[in-house]
């Protein structure tokens, strides 16, 4: 809950075990979606808010689902690292669309207008950028210099990106141990000092607080 108390733990999805949990998302309909892998491949397990198993969806449609988001219309978007694509699904797992990215998608955010911010990196690519796509996969803008690095406008394994209330795009630049904020035109507004160790997923609360996962220390900051 909001005080940090554990409400439930799940380890199985029907007949399948969650050997690797990749991402978690919650819907306004009171459902919790968990993107996971087992020996048979990727799938999304659905639970209610009490932790009761509801169903398994998208088996065979996701592979290495590194991030999962619920859009305002209740549909799901997933990063599919198995083939470098982004997948659009209905709440029951029916595939609505899919588009290939220029690298390995590591994280995504659904913007209010329906566009997507996708963090690209991975074994098959050194793109190391955040790309804004339309919902059909058209590239609108890239943030950060292609190829990555340690410079002010370079990133190395960006893990998450989000739209701040002031219109800036904030990115957790994981392997550089910092955060980078971009203007809408792609220029860098500011960067923090390299004082973090692998900052990961982010969320912004209604009270104006930024929460960040710290996988190295197994905490949320």
C-alpha cells in the first residue's frame, strides 16, 4: 500500500510459474498485469487488486516483455525484446498492432496524446536513445545522440522516460548513473550529477513526487 506494507505475493499464473518477472502495470478497472517469462516463453498474467489470479493473456505474442503500460483507453502496450518490437494489445490480450523499432526496446511510456516514448538499447543495437513514436510506429523525434556515451546529450542504456508537468522529457540514464531532461525539440535542458547507480523505472505522483526503482539496492527512492 502507500505506506510500503506488502499486500500480496504471487508466484504462479494458473498452470504457469513466473520464473522471470519483467514488468507490472495496473489498470483503472482494478486489474494488475504482470509481464513474465517461463520455460515456455513470455506471457502476461492478470490478477485482481487482492492478488487473485484472473487469467493469462498474450502467450506467444510477447517475448522478453521488458516493460508494460496501460493506456488511458484500457489497452496495453508492451516492449517485446524478443524481436525488437512494440506490441499493442486489448485488455484480453488480442493483438491490435505491432511495429519494429531500431534497436532493443527497454522501456516505454504512453503519452496523453497517444504517442509513445520508447527507450532503445540492447544487444543488437547501440542506438542508446529515447524515440517518440506515433501509435502506428512513425518516428516523430529522437532524444539523445545516436550511439550513446557519457556526454551531456548522450545516454547509455536509458531505462525509462516520462513527460514532466513542465513539458520536459525526463530519462533515467541508467548506466551513466544520472537523469537527463530533454526539451520537446530534442535539446538537453539539464542533467543531474552521476550520483546514482542504475536508476530504473520512474513514476510521478499527483503530489509532485518522483519515485525511482534502484535495482542494485533493491529499493524504491
